């Protein structure tokens, strides 16, 4: 509610827009569809999909920013679809009261705006193997597909694939399976 969390170009053309309408709805995101997940207000089943919610490499020294939650959402959605799990969007709401600077955001987002032209089709056409039956297995397989399918765009994607694998290794260490 209140100030939308828009990308920089949208924020620049709609600086005074506010979300004041409460919609009492929860929707299932259809299988095969992606959505712009927002990490500000997020709930998930830690056992089923937690390993797939790595927010990627963002911050100082990275070539893009502000795509961390969308990246996690795209990865998680492809994996939930593969595993036959559902994905919902909608309630509850949070009050967002601080608009970020769209010019600062544009500096963080500009490469991602162009890269999305390849990233989104990559995720839309992604197929995981039948041998990947857990979120961890799917995520490691996805990391290799990111390296092969997106690595040509920028060396960032090779580092991101490495980060994805390291995330799963850490996840397994911190969340050992009970015998």
C-alpha cells in the first residue's frame, strides 16, 4: 500500500502515484507464468522451496542492483512448477512509505533492463530434468543452466552461478537432513 515499488523508468513517469486500494485477493500464479516477486513481504514453505530463494549477487561491486527479489522469484517459480508445487500472490499487504530515488535506481537497474530481454525468455523456456526432485537439486541444475544460458551476457552470470551453488552447499550444511 501507499508508494509502489516500481522500477526506475516507471517511477520517473508516475512519481505521484499511490496505491490506496486494498484488494482482498490471493491468486495462484499459473504454471508456466513468471511474476515480479517482491521480497518486502514474503512467506514460503522453508522445507519445500526455501533452498530456491537465494536473492542473488547484488550490492557494491555488482553490475546490477534491485533485481535480487525478482531473480529469487523467477528461480523459485520455475522450480515450484517443476516440482508440482503452487505459488500464490496477493495478501497480506505492507505499508511502503519511503520512495527511493529513481535516478539512483536507474544507475543500479539499467543493465538489468536490457538483460531482461534475454533473462525472461531464458526462464520461460527453462526445463529441469526429471532427476531433479528436490529444490536443492533443481537449484544446482538451474545454476549450471544459468552459467551456460546467460554467461555470454556478462561474467556476472558465471559468478552468480557460483553463488547459487555455494548457497546450496551452505543450505545443506545449516539444514542437515534428519536420518
